[in-house]
C-alpha cells in the first residue's frame, strides 16, 4: 500500500506531537546550563549530580523494590487466573471473574487509587511499601492474565493429557508441562507489570505513606518547583529503562505467539 503525501504529513505530525517533547527532554538532559531552555554545551554534569543525590537514590531504590515485588505477585495471580479461564471451561462465576480480571485495564487509575485508599483506611492499614505493592500488583495482574491467557489459548492439550495418562498429577502436569510452555509469556507479563509499576504515579500517590516515596512521585514533586537539568537526566534514565522493558515484553509475547502458531501447525 502506497502512502499519499497527505498521509505521510499526517503521520509525521502525529509522531512529532508524541515524541518531539521526549526527544527535547533527552537532548537537554546533556545541557551544561542550569536553565533548561538555554543550551550551553554538552555535559554529563547533571547525571553525576543525580547519582550523588541521596533523596533521588532512595526513591529509585523504593521504586525498584516495589516493582520487583508487585510484578512477582502479579505474575502468580495473573498466571493462575489465566489458567483458570482457559482450562477450567465454563464454571459458575466465570463471567464475573473475567470482569474482575479485566476491570483494572479499563478503570481510570484515579478511581482505582481512591478505591484502594478507602479500603486501606477502612481496614486501618498503615500506608507505605506494602500498600503500594498491593496497588501495583492489582494493576499488573490484569496485564499478566491477558498476556498469559493469549499464550495458553494456543497450547494444545495433548501434552497435558499425555502427562496425565502417564500418571502425573494435575499439579505436576501444571508445573512440568504448562509452566515451561507458557514461560515466555509469563516473562513478558512480568516485564510488563514491572514497567507499569516503575512508571506509575497516580496509584502510588493515593496509597503511599511517609517514607515510601517512589521515583515518579519524587520527579513530580521536584518538577512542580521547576524543571531542572537533573530532572531531565533522571527522566531520560526512566524513559530508557521503561522503553527497554516494554520492547522486551512485546518481543517475548510476540515470540510466544509465533511459537504457539507453529506448534499448532
């Protein structure tokens, strides 16, 4: 299909609208000037100052711990939910379960954050690391379930039935047959949940407490006082990290889907 000049112009304008601000942010993170809009030459000084800032390093460590923990919890919950929806057939409450799994995907994060905040206040939970993990795991589990479910749908049950016929228990079949075949999709789901947690601001703002400031929250609070080249440097690192994770998750999910199609053929 040959694109017309009008479509090419529209595509260029759309890409510029989406990515030109990010490109400028990355460029000005190497600016030697303290003024973010005045170019004074190439420099890595702000990256050096960033790695000497204790507050930013503490927030980054908090975000990393939250992301790893919540992504792992989301992986377990999402994988089990996907397996139940694909392998258990029709059961009472299946439609309700589908709705509960998919609700975080379409629910505005503000609504989810307020709901979780009210829950934690009602249960008298101390807000902090644990509540942020629960909030991020709730969101991440939905994405993991979708990715893993897409993989399980393409898997034929011949190997599972053969393992059962040879005397393996359902638990052993799930552990030794299903999990290895679904491993690429599970890894992709974990990476996606990790990236979502690392990048989240809204949910963490609602459910965090004293001493549990995540990196996006720290960036937002600093940016409200004025964007500095150090914020640009930190944002560039976050953009690169999240981009690598998202691209990796997409490639793994695509590879799992292609492998499933080849196996089906």
